[in-house]
């Protein structure tokens, strides 16, 4: 495969690090790198505190099952510190990205590698260049020189769209859990917490995310997730006024994330999901359901 | 009727003013007062800038059709000024209420009246006393002395619940437009604009409200309305990132507003409503649908 040859040629006898979130893009990129340079690859899993329940453990154990050498960086505190007080969506993305590459840059140095391999795909580059949003993993295209973080970047998938990446995953013999995996944003739950990102608010969203993933698993969807609003709304708990959190449920169908349709969720299921949310997360007193396609909305809120 | 006799006895040979929004409560209270004291009643319609499209004209012409002497107070600027910079729900309610009674107090003085008649009903008093929210027309129960505004208060309906008020309306021979009228909050669109209330944001909500009222008119509902969030979300317009407004659709069934069920809106209709919203209000890029009963939510968001 062409990208493997490129990795071999670039890295030569040196070492490389790949950042892997467990998503299909970064897992495919890491597999290609492993096949290209074998043990001279270190796979890094950055636990940024923004992952879904049980996700870090599950991903790391899967990657180790593929024979990869994986290091986990427990960096939640650094991410929360960099996000403190920030409420603007783009500022949050920038803060996340800066912390991500600083943390990673330190690790690249520690390992003694020159290269960072990551799973940027074509849609990330197109959307960033087109001004739709700044994908957190798109650096050179927006004029960020990665040498400030101490490494050169290799992006073996940057000419492929999502369906092609899934095809490569199948070709590499990766399990369906990977090849058909639902996309999850690079900055994780962080961009689904509107307004300030605090550990408490991420924890509320993490619980709601789990409920929505469990309760809608029988519905086909490209992505299914919860969003926590910064707006709050009045509610009634035990006969008293409360000022509760608002959660939005979002399910979309899509081929390549460039356009998307809101999934029709049966009303009985919406009611069942919201009941579980109110029972299990007392801070939440209102559930909304997003009925918007892309365009005019994006899939995510930020 | 008992309340008419009370109004007669209290007001005596003096004058009274009634504040009428055109809702069933204040229209019934004004009708009772008119029957009790005839021409010594002046009905005031406060145009606070927070009404629905065409509402002030329609209400005033209806009240005049009932033979009432109606004065319109064009006070939008004063309300917007008092709300400027306020984002907390309770602060907004307090600012609205203070402006409302100041404006009205001036008018009571101008007319030379001693009494203000208003359509407070039992649910308003119960919810305010119970701490669910501060109804804007409940004053004495929360320790506000109306003499600061220059009048004494008469509340002929304060022992009745909504279904009883509707029965009185029918008994008085008021048309169905009044007796079966959908409730509308005292502070109007103001409490459906989350965050700061500006003329521009109220205008966006006014357009969305009209669309929802028109498109859902065939569905039975106790209330049907739109909410404008202060949170915004990313969207795509003409291939470029936009940061658009979020509108929530809310329809509820209820008997007395003390409890309520979210109305199931067919999916095709949700899509049709949202399409009209995006076509007619380019500032909006996302539509949500509220699926929450009361409790745990309240009917309104603030």
C-alpha cells in the first residue's frame, strides 16, 4: 500500500509516535504505521478527561490486542485547566488542540521520535479549509508549524474519505467494531458541553451519552449522542422550582459527514430515553430532540 | 355574581383601571368590572414590545367590540431598557414586573383611579407561594405593597382555577376565542428569549412563534410556542460555517397548567415546521423539539 511505503521512506530507521483515539481513522493510521515500521512505533492514547464511560480502558485493551505497544497519558487535569473559563466554541477548540499537541509533543521527545502519525482524513482538511470549522487535527493546512511541538507530521489517510477509510480497515482485517465504528469528535465530550467545560458538567454529559447510546442501539445511525446546554430552564422537583440542566438528543444518518439527515426516533423511545435521563441524572430537568439536517446545522453543536 | 358585588362595594363611586392582555383571565376580570362599575372603568392594554405578531391590534379591537373603553400604552422602549444586560430568569421577571406596574401606576394616576383590577388566578398564587416561580401579577402574596405604585389591587378571580375561569367566560357570553384561548405568559415573549432580551432577538422569536402557531393549529394543545436559546450552534450556510440561533418547539397538553404532557408532534410536521423556520429566519440554523412533561420541567423555560 502506498501510504505504508511513504511511512517507511519518511521515518527511515527512526522512531515514530502515533496518536490513537480508537476511532476508525486513527486506528487505521496506527495499523499502517505498525506494519510499516514495526516496533519503532509507539502508540499513544491521550486520556483527556473527555472520553465516554469506559472508553479509555476498552480502546487501550483493543489496541494491545492488535499487538501494539500502547502508552496511556492521563492528562485530564491539564485539559480542564486549559479550558477553564472559556465559553466560545472556537476558543475551546484552540485550547484543546494546544494542550493535545503539547502533551503529545512532550511524549514524542521522551520516546525520542521525530514523527507523529495521525489519522487526518480528507473531510477534516476540506471542512477546515472551507471555514466550516477547525478540525482539531488539521495543523499544516491552517499554518500551524508542528515543529513548535517538537515533531514532524505524517498523515497517511489525508486523501481518503470516511467510506474509503472503512474499506481500508476491512482490508487490514480489523474487526467490525473498528471498521464500522461511529465517529466521535477529536476533542471528545468537550465540544458537546456548550459553555464552560468543567469536570462536573462533563460527568453529567457522560451519563446522558451512555443512556442515549444504550437506548438507541437498535436504530441505525452514523452518530448518536447527547449535548449539554449552557442555558438552563425551570423545572419542578418535589413541588419546588428548580433550575435544571437541558440535554439534547441527536441522531443522524450520513455517509461521509459532509451532509447528514436527522434520524426519526419513535416518540415512545424519546419518552423512554428522557425518563431514564431524569431518573439517573437529577441535575437535568429538560430533554430536547434535534430534528435538524446538515445543512443548515452541522452534526455537532460546536 | 359574588366578585361583581365585591368590585362594586370596593370601588364605590370611584374609578378603576383594569390591565387587560386579551387572555382569558384578564378579559374575564375586565368584563366583570365593566358590568360592576360601567364607564368608571378604563381598560389598559400595555404594549410591552413582547407580544406576538398582530396581537396588540387584534386584542384592542376585540375589547372595543365588547364596548370597553380601552387605552393602549406603547411602552416597548421602557421594557427593553429595563431588561438590557439582564440574563438571569428571575431578574428578568422582576425587571419586567417593575416596569409593568410603574407604567400602569402612572396611568392609574393620570386617570384618577384608586384601584387596579387584574386577572390573577389561583394557580398563579399557588405556584408563587410554593416557590415554583414568581408570577408577574402576584404582588401581595410576595410582600410587594402596591401603594408604592399608587393604587390598591382587586383580584376578582384569585380563588378560581383555569377551567373555572373558562366556565365564567362562557357564562358571560364571551366568544370561544376568549373562553378557550391558549394561555400566554404575562411577560410575553420576554421569558421565551433565554439570556438577554433585545428587540432583534424578540423579533426572531416572534417570527418562529407565528410559524409554530400556524403549522400546528390542527393539533390540540394547551400551549404551543417557540423558545429562543442564548446558546448558539454551528451551522453551514452556502458552504461556510455559521454560528446560528437555536429554536425549540414546545407543545403541551394540560388541564390547569399544574401538570402537563408534551404533545406528540408527527415527524413529518416537525420537519415541515423546521424547514419554514430555516427558510424564513436565516439567523436560525437549528430546531429542537421539547419532549418533557411537567414535572420534571415547567411548561415555560423561565
